C-alpha cells in the first residue's frame, strides 16, 4: 500500500511538472508571437508611409495599418489596424469603420483590448498628449479632455466634422474577468495641432457594436 502511495505521488509530481512546463512554453510562445507581430506591424507601417496602400502585415491578414498612436507620458507606441474584428484586435488597436481617419478632420474612434494594448487608458489624465501619425499628412497632436464610462447600447459621440478629434475606446471595468459587457471606457481628446479642416458640419458616429475587451 505504501509503495502504491509513493507511486501515485510520483505520477502526480510528473503530471504537475509536465503541466508547469507546458504553461511556461505556452506563455513563451505567446510572448514570442506578440514580439513577431509587432515587428511585422511596424514593417508594414514603414511600407505604408513609403506610399504603399493596404499593406498586409502577414500574407493571411485581412487588415492593414492605417495610423500610429504615440502617448509619450505612458510609453505607448501602437500601430492602428483597419477594422475592429476579434482577429484584428488580437494584434493591435483597430480603427472603427464609419469614423474619421485618425488625425483627419472629424472624430476618429479607435478600439483596443483593456487587458493588453489599451490597458494604459486607465492611467490617462486630462492634459496628456496623444500624437497621431497617418500616411500623407503631418503628425497631429491631441490633448486628452476627459475620460468617461458609457453604455455602448445607447451612447452616441457628437463632434464637428470640421474639427479633428480622437476617441480611444475599451471595455470596462478594466479588472473584469469576463469579456464583453455593455460598459465602455471612453477617452476623448481634442486636436491641439492638426491639418487644416474643411467647412464645419455635424456628425454623430456611434460606438462600435462589436465587443471590445
């Protein structure tokens, strides 16, 4: 009986060791994949700035870089991809269809995961600077105006079409264990230095309906 107990303990120890090694290896693979993705994204962005259009970061990608966002005070340097599908947001923040291009006149909406790329949003405060780089135009500079929590089922963002504005969006609360939910954390920023704008108008872009977490 004693030898059987020792044998069972040895088997259990081996299983636990195997599980631990698997988790370490799996975590290392995820980290390596994230590093490779960032390298490919920045390479695609460099080609985009050089004049190429719709540069896919890898052959099977269904998205491409449209902008780069820098937040100096928080060390953020992010490539923004086209669209907000789950596949897109797994690698980078995404530009919401129907909103203005980042840095262009109008309101640009950019979504990202609250536990990865946009985790730093909870640390942004009014007055923080956000720099937006986009193809074919000078860098646009924005200043954070406010951060609010809204219900995505009813929220509507209203801005002048002739004024460049930026909205960074993620799910809320930040420490939630389950994905999705109706609440969104919204950081609104206004242009301080931006390209010239067309005649003013009114737009009311809605928040993206796809879950962002």
